[in-house]
C-alpha cells in the first residue's frame, strides 16, 4: 500500500513537471509569437510610414518641378510680350518724348556702333556710373561685333535700330529698302544676343526723320513702321561729334548750348570707331547732368516697359 502511494506521488510529480514544462513552452511560444507578430507589424508600419514619406517627398518634388515649369512658361510669355509690337499708347509716348516736364530726365543715345575702338570704353564708364543708355546700332557693325551687342543687352541698355548700312542712297532708295534694312538689322541683333523673341522697338532714321531730300519717303516709312508697332525717335540735343566738333571744348559747347531750357533731353552722340573724343568728354557731360538734377533713362522707360532678359 505504501509502495502504491509512493508510486502515485512520483507519477504526480512527473505529471506536474510535464504540465509546468508544457505551460512554460506554451508561454514561451505565445511570447515568441507575439514578439514575431509585433516585429512584423512594426516592419509593416515602418514600411507604410516610409512609403507615405516617400510619396510626400515625390509629391513635393513633382509640385516643385511643376511650379518651376509654370514659372518658366510665364517668364517666356513675359519676355515674348515685352518685345512685342508697341501699342498706339506706347508709340505716342515715343512721339511725345520731348514734352515731358518733371522730373527732369535725359536719354543718352549713341548711334553708328558698336565698335571695338569706342563702345567698350563707353560701356565701362556707364557701368561705373550705374547709368543705362540707348544704343542705336548698325546691322553691319552688329554682325562684326556681336559680343559688344550682347554686352549692351546683358548690362540692361536699350538696343535700338539704326538701319543696316547708313548709306542714304541705299536705305532711302525706296520704302521697301527702309523696311528691309530695319528687318535685316533686327535679325542680326537677335542672333548676337541669343534671343529670338527680341525686336527693335524704336528705329532711328539715319540723318533724322525730318527734312532733306528724302523727307516724304521717311514720313511714309515712319507710318509703315508704326503700323507694325515700331516707334521712331530723333533727338533734341547733340554734341555734334559726328560733324565738326573735333575738340572736347567744341563737343561740350554744343552740349551746353543745345540742352538749355529742356527738361526732357534726348542727347545724340556716336560710338563709331573715330569717336574716342565722345568717350573722353562723356564724364563731364554725365557730371553736369547729375549736378543739375537729371534722371538717366532709356527708351524702355519712355515706352513704359520693364525688360527681363532670357
């Protein structure tokens, strides 16, 4: 009997141990299962978070790229518009350029360039003085000196059209010749500055638009240019550097004499190859104009357009 009881106790202990082992194993397995599941869930959560973050980054990048594309398209449209034909109101502003009263203003204009002998020095001085000017260029010289035209454009100066040859017998042989010289020079400028949207918005007739043998032809050419949205401008003050003024004293005297009593000055000068005196006299001209309260303007200011470069 005692032996049976003893055997029972032994068996009970073994059974209890087995139960404990099974329970422990079960707990371990449950813990392992929960741990594994948690890791799987965490991994999925991390993946989901990573995917969401990646999607947000991609969306942000796409939005930024789309915004850049939109801004670039808008910029191109602005550039195309700013060199588009002048409207009637803008042409009237050019025609009435001399009638402005206050504040006093001056348009420094240079014809017959660009040339390597003179134009770079004038540009250096204008840059030093922080002044913008208007250059009425000849097509033949644009083709010979494209880098100088590009520099004029890049530094914010107005580039006007002065015809292709400056030979009266050629440009004034017919209305078509005037238009052809304008177009040929316009194309040369586009190529030089690398902007096919550019148009010369203002034309300056060689010798001026009024008087002389070709007066009637010039008036008709002026009318046809305006129909195409192109203005034209002469001058109301000069240094006479192109005809007769061979010393700084004479250049300055002509300048002082022709600006008297004017509040809106369109000053005619030249940057042809033999006009180094123009450059040498320019500092005194600029100094006088500054001291007398003149603001320096370009033809862009006259027509009321802000020019944005390519």
